[in-house]
């Protein structure tokens, strides 16, 4: 059974840092493009960062320079290091895995709240 399990969310003050981690439960993890998305209350889900199977990264303009996505194919994990957090980063963060056009999986989400 394919599973993506996120962890690391929580409450943090503005300017603080959090590290999200996503663990994948299948052995072909290395061929998947991985990503983090987020959805704030009343808003559509949006892309935060992606990392391809080859290690190329892409970031939303709103997080570029503050967030870093990385993957460890030996551990089947993808992480999102979030620094200089802002209240507008508050959202549920979702891990995503894609392979080709038809294969896509989502995690259950983890809440990140940035507030003083």
C-alpha cells in the first residue's frame, strides 16, 4: 500500500523555523518527482516546492530563499526546511509524489501555524 506520511508541523513564532518531513512507503521512491503543497483556509492548494527524481528543484516565489526542499532516496524521505517563517505561511502542508501523467499520491497533511 502506497503511503506518504508527513511530520514536523506545529506552532512557531514569526521569524522562526520548522522542518517538515515526508516518508514514503514504497521501494521505487527514487523515480518519483516529489513536492510540497499548502492550503490555507479559504484558499486553493498551491505549490510550495518540488524536487525531481534527478534532484532539480523549483520554488514558489513567495518562499524562494526561505525554504529548501531536499530528498534522501536511501531513506525514502523528502524534507522541507522552512526558515524566516511568516504568518502568511500558515497552512496545511501536503506531501506529493508524481510519476508520469497518471500516477500521483498525496499525504494527509500537516498543520503549520505561524503566530506570535
